[in-house]
């Protein structure tokens, strides 16, 4: 079958927002191609950047009419729409409706993180089926059954309607031998466009950044995270040899200067991590790498960090999350103490590795006092970069279920109203209000925290302030012309 996969478009307040290759679609299309199908990727994030009609300042890539036009040109047998983030759901619903209107007989399916945790949203929007979780096994089986006219098509990792009744079968079987999966089908996209537009997040523009994921699944139980809904609780990893072979292919074909490891748990298996880092140092001595999704504080030590530096690690993103021990252990269910993070930050400084830190504010139970403890802790670390987020109750998380039970959720959010257009907006707006902390107080503290963090950063690095000012001026001139 000829299957067209559409990566939902994005909007941003930043016209230079990086656009990353959709790894999930890359893996899925590679698996389908091996099965003899004809997959096509249409990344709606690529293309012109223009001022949005409303909401976010900038719209990236294709709009719904342009996507419908491409569907007519490509003439697929089926369309699959990827919805990786909750912020893109309403755009995906618009696109799905436009495709359905123009091609009423064309089968329409959805997948991705938001589709997995909220399949009812997509079925209500008119999609024929929703693929849940990882799709390298389940989607080829779905296509086999679909072409054979077997119904119900799949009872593992699928949501659909039968005789007006919604049927949802969560994914129980995840791919176990990740080495057996083909490398992502980057050749189905204009991959050099991703290279050109890859810098700007945790790294200055101009670098050619290529994403790689070496493991899946997370055994930890952070209350704010829904990643396990997509990839399961069991930690699965590719061999070091397999990872290094993919990087060799990337270097040969696309010449990246930086590898971005997208894992949630890159260093959980220390022996494997050592093999990967030693291989990078030996085979790719000029290549740099970073970890934008974060590295677990619990899996780092001075010896490993020294090897990471030697193998090209330019920075690590550490999920400190909070400076309050009670918030970490009771409200987030992270088995960490703030001092564990301080110790690792010191080791990184000794190794010569820059540290970017993540912090989350406003968990149920958070108080003004605990917020101040987190701010003071963060400022004391003298980080090279910082991400300060407001706790977001994503569907599929323990945090969402708790807030729903207690009545803490924003009413508009609970009703599913389109509150967010930009990917980043959902992480910076209070959606929880508790007896201990009002949303307005949280938002004011968040803004002040970010201002103080920037002031402290630039106080010790005055040349950075000048560079940032010059970059903003250049961006303003460029996008007005």
C-alpha cells in the first residue's frame, strides 16, 4: 500500500525555532518499506515560516489547504497523521477534517503521543483508527488485516469504532530487539533541510544537529510524565555497535557536526554507555553531542563524565526539577534529593561539561515557600542554561488524574478548548490551581524566576548579553524583510 504520513505543523513565538526530523515516523516508514509497502513522509513543519493569522506569531510549513493539495498530488491509499504533542491536536483535527472533506473515502488514521493517551479525541474528530504506542510491529499488522478485510483489525495497540461503540486496545507488546529495526528512513525527507534549521535550542544556530535515540521505555514513575504510555515501563536498549553504525551512516550521508541523543535514559545501562562513548571518541573524534531530553542525575559519576567529555559531549541537560526535597519525593515521586543534583553539577564543572537545568513549578502541594527554595537552589548552581516550566497535567499522567480527582484543573483545559497553538505555550501557563497556590501567583513567580535567572547568567557573562542582543536584532531585521 501507498501510505502517506503527515507530521502535524507547528507554530512558535520564535521564527528561528529548530525543526527536527520526526524520528518516530522515520522508524515506522522504514519498517513499512521493509514489509514491501510504499510509505511517503510529508513533514508539514517544513517550508516557509510566516506570520500566523492569530495566536502564536509564526506558523511553520504547510497549512491545511496546502496539505490537502499535496494529498491530491501524492494519491495515497491511506493517510496517517502524527500528533506528537498535545499542543498540535487542534491543528491535526483541522487537517483531518479537511482531508476527510476532500477525500471522503480515503482511510484516515492517527498516531503519536497525544493520539496514544487520548484516542477518543481522534475518533470523535472522524479518524477511522488510532495506532497506540510504538507502531513498528502493530502498523504493518494493521495494514495486512486491513487489506485482507479482517475486522476488528488488531487487538493490541489500536483504537477504533465498531457498530458505533468505541473499542480501545492498549499496546501490550512492544518491540524488544531494537537492533532488528531498520534505521529511520531519513531519505524519505529533504533531510538536509533539518540540518539547516537544527540549531537554536541549547546550541547556537549554525550547527548541523542530527537526532538519534538509542533506548526506549522508562521504569521510573514521575507523576508529570506520560512517556511510558508510548514506550512502556520496560527499559530496552540498542547495542552500542548498532548505535555507532547509525551514527556512521549519518556522518557519511549528511555530515552533522552534533548528535542530539533524544533518549530519556541514555546512561541507565552504564556498561553500554561506556561502549557508546568510547566508540564515539575512537571513530568520530570531531563529532560533538548533547542530551536535550535530559540525563538522569542518578546515573552519572565523575569517571563517566570524564569519558563523556572526551567523546565529544558539549553539554548535558539535567532534570533537577525542584529544590525542595518534599516536592521531589512526595509530589513528583523522584527518588532524589536536591543535593544529589548539586553534587553532579560540580562533577560536570570539573569535567568541563556545560549544564542546562530543568525545573518544574506548581505541582499540587507546592507552596510559595517551596517555590522560593527551588528558585534559590537553581540560582546557586550557576547553570549555563535553564528551562523553568509550569507543571502541565498532560492526559495520561498521574498528575492529570490527581488534578481531575481533586478539581484542580483549569475548566477550559478540562473541556478540551484550544488553549495552545505553540508547542512551548503549554509548558508556561498555569493549568492547576490548588488551595496552597493560585494560578496568578504561580505565573508571576515563574516570570520573576526567569528574569532573575537571566540576570544572574548575564552578570557573569557580559559578552553573552551583547551576543544575545545582536542575535535578536539580526532576527528582527531578517524576518521583517
